[in-house]
């Protein structure tokens, strides 16, 4: 979450999906206020994760930078443009998941 905050990612939240879904153990969700900001957050996060030796299985949406998804295996990171986050509202969709505090 530190990388997200350093790049001015807004309202980061981590959801614990264990016992809720087989898709992943955790979702991390945040947004940026522009396509440039979304792209910057995603690019820096990918760089930092790889520097820790964690494989990025897949990265989608970087070109349009409206909803970028980074698949880290057990963790999936969703970086939205503010408007798209409000529209898709994943926190509501996955409301059965517990919010992880102090990440």
C-alpha cells in the first residue's frame, strides 16, 4: 500500500477474500484521478513488486489506464480511474469480504 500512497493513489483498501472466493486470497483496490496517475501507480507497483522477487502473472488495462489489473497470484490489485471505481464499486460487489486493516 505504501507504493500506492507514494504515487498519490486514492482510498486504498485491501479485501480478504479467503473463504469468500477462489479467485484470489486478497484484492487491493485503489484509484487515481487521471489516466496518467493510474498508469504511474501501476507501473511503479509492478516495478516494486518485481524488485521483491514477486512474479506479476498478468497485467491488463495499462494502455487505456481506466482499470489496470495486476495479478500477483494470491493477490490481485485493481487500480481504477476514479470514475470507473465509482461505477464498478468492487467493494460493494465483494461486500462479504473483510477489509484488512493496517496493511
